[in-house]
């Protein structure tokens, strides 16, 4: 049977009248002047999606821009019978998704390289360029945030312990591990937060937070001095500021997509990060090495820090992962083994000073 149809060659938008009929396994389109176009039935597809409510039938040929339209119901039924693959896909969806997947993978790779390689290097350069007073103010805000997050007020006493007499003794311990003038000006301020955490953390701008749980765990002023020396190592190498810049950059990046670039959110994220596993293995080792050097130059025995690490490892073992600062790499036992011999002249921390420091938060 022969049916009236409209043919478009894909080059011109002009439709041309045609006669359509089946011949063997082909649809034959006969145009004016006797010219014939053959479409193999296996290559004929419905040009409209299934949900289209268009009268008649509009056809296309795979790999071609040609189109064919029929309006007769009988012709529609005959074409559907002759072309069993009419509603079958042609892989064009996969062809569309292939470049999307390729470009998406490339974008993920570029973003990953930025966060893992470019951002850390860039954060180091930015950290060196930040004015000291700006860095100090930023660190002070983090102290307050950390105290609010993990501190435990006692009665009318705030989370930050501020006993003036005992704080003076704590300041004397800090003075014993201050870097020398040859190391440059390194402003330091120490805070004690009432919390059971066995933890200490260095913040941008030279702020060092010690938790009362740590004061209860260390057994001498020399051990505390060793912990402080390690934290000072982080401060001198600008590790807290670098981590803060990286975290703020990541938070701002995702904030662009999820609509949250509030400063409070960034500050909270930075404080939480510095309390946990913020530093890399290399950063921790570098802070250990610099801390030991500070102790030796100030006449303090680095073996006290080694004893602290050994006791921490023995008491907590796998639970070290719950201790924040000390959960970072390398493990405590390894860090203790890496600490070398003491200086020729040892001047330990006054035991009375140490006993006063332990009473700062009421214990």
C-alpha cells in the first residue's frame, strides 16, 4: 500500500510531498520527479518522545537529519508493523552523557589537585603575608569558640580558668620554652580551658590552649614544658594559620554551592579542625623536632616529653584516636623513640610552680 507523506532532507526546512510504501525490508520514499530514498526499516525511529501527543507519526533515520511525517492512521499502523525498532533508543543518550562524564571527571580531578596540592602551598604563602595583629585577633576569636564548644564551667567559674596567682606560675613555665631572639618575634599567649580533654592546641597568632585534662595527666612541669614546646613549634612554622586558611577556603568554596558562607560557620569549623587531626604527619614530626630543639636550648630535658608520650601510649593505646592533638601522626611510641639525649646542663621546672599550675582549675 502507498501512503501520502511529507519528507524533509535535513538540509532545508522546506517539506516536500512524497509517497511512502514498504518494499522488502525498506521504507521507500518516492519524491516528485521519480527520485526514491530508501530507509532500512531497522534504522527507522520515532522522532517524537513517547509522551508527545502529536497526531500522526513523525519519523527519523539513524545517523541522519532526515525527517518523514505521515498523518494517516492506516499509514501509522502499517509503519509500526513494518518497523519493529521504532521506539528503540539509538545510544544517543549515552553519546550525550559521555562528554558530560569526561568533563565532569576532569573537573573533579582539577578540584582535587587544587585542594591537595595547590591549596596547601598557597596557604603557606598567604600565612606568611598576613599581618601579625590580624592573625592574633583571629586566634583570640578561636579561643572563645573552643571554650564555648568543649569547656565546662564550674558553678560561677567560667570555662576559661583565670586564677591570677596560678596563671602567673603557668606563664613562668611558658617563659622557659619561649623561642630565643634569634628565632624572631613570636608573640605567645597561653590559655587554660576547663575540660577533661587530654589535649593542647596551637591557634593562629601565637595562642596556645591547654585543657585541664592535660594538666591532670602530665606528671611534672618538664612534661608540660615539652608539650608547650611542641605547640610553639607549630606556631613558629605557622601551621595553625595555614590549616585555618585551608579550612576557610574549603568552607567558602562549598558555601558558594550550599548557601552558607557565614563567618561563624567557618570559625567553628576551623576550631574543630585544629582540635582534631588537623596536621599532617610531616607537620607533626617537624613540630616535634623544633620543640625538642627549643627544650635543649633552654636547658630542659626532652626525655620528659618522651616519657609523656610513652605513658600516653601505654595508658590509652588504640584510644589515642580519641585524644585530639595526640591522635595525629606519628604514633606516640614512635615519637617518644625519636627524641634524643638531654642537654649538658639541665634546669628543671620548679616543682612548686608546677603544683600551683595544676591547681588553676580548682584541682
